[in-house]
C-alpha cells in the first residue's frame, strides 16, 4: 500500500466502505506508513488537516446531540427518519411534545431531539436546545404563507442567551414541490444574513426525494465531537 492510496479523497472515491473496513482491521500497518512519511510531505500537499480528520474518524468514536425545531408539518420527523434509515416516511401524526432518537452512523452516534412545532410547544424549544452540538431549523420551503411566522420564531429562539454560539443549520425542505422557494429567496425572507453571532449554514433539501440529505450528513459528521 502506498501513501497516495491512503489519501482521504482516493479512499472515499474508489472503494468507500470496503477501504474503510480494511483500514480499521490494519491500523498498525496504516499508522506505520503514516509515521514513516516526512511531515513536510503532508504540509506541502495540503493534506495535514484532512489526515487529522480522517484518522480521528478511524480511531475515535464521535458523538453529537441535535435539536430539530421548526413549525408543524415542516418535515422534522421525516428528516429524522431519513438520517436514521435513509428512507422516507411522511409525517402523518404531528409530534406531540418531543421525541428522542439515537442513531449510529459509522463511528458517530447522533442523539436527535425532534421537537413539536405547534404553538403550544414552541416555548420548550429553548430548553431542549441548550448545550446541543447544533440546532437544525427545518422550514417548509413550499409553504410560503408560513415563512413570516417561521422567521419570527427562529429569531426569537436565537435571542436566548443560553443558546449563544450554538451552530445553526437551516434546512429548506420540500424542494420537490414546484412552489418551493429558491435558496436565495429563503435566505432573504428568513433574514439569515442578519445572524452574525454563530456559525450558520443553509441547505435546500427534500426528504421525500432524498435530495441533499448526504450534504446534511456530511455537515453533521463534520460537527461531531470526539467522545471522552
């Protein structure tokens, strides 16, 4: 095995899971190759950060805790199911209060709080967002009439001192529908450009058609933390 074959992009692009399994079962050999490689090579090739992240994913368990918030019928439970199973199931029954689900993806364990979006449950959002790794704010991008209240609830939530600095991932769901807003329109109408006190990212997704769910997973894994 050459050093080049251990580059993360090659591993992911060529044989994916089989390569990952091989590396897990041959850790001493992998480490030996890496330790025998001069540090300047990594720096010159711009590989150092990639290798650190890659090694962390191989040798350490990671964990994260997320809260999914948003108005009713935005598709929060469908997103939880997409993350957990890769499949789609329509939200037939609105979440009452909250549901908690724990999902394991490779070395990453994700604890998901799925919070009810009806008016009577919104006061509890802050409580279940305290101390989480990230907040996922799910928006029905096809329900244009709900956007003003969606914006108000989002900005009210972010004013809570206990949530300062927690990364925010805004997800415009249901883009498989013809009336769905564009990403720029959603950003503008939610006033996302005015949020400056935390890391913020916005993706347009469809749980039903599995559009950009992989991007959501990549973002989540990037923000996971090593378990102690």
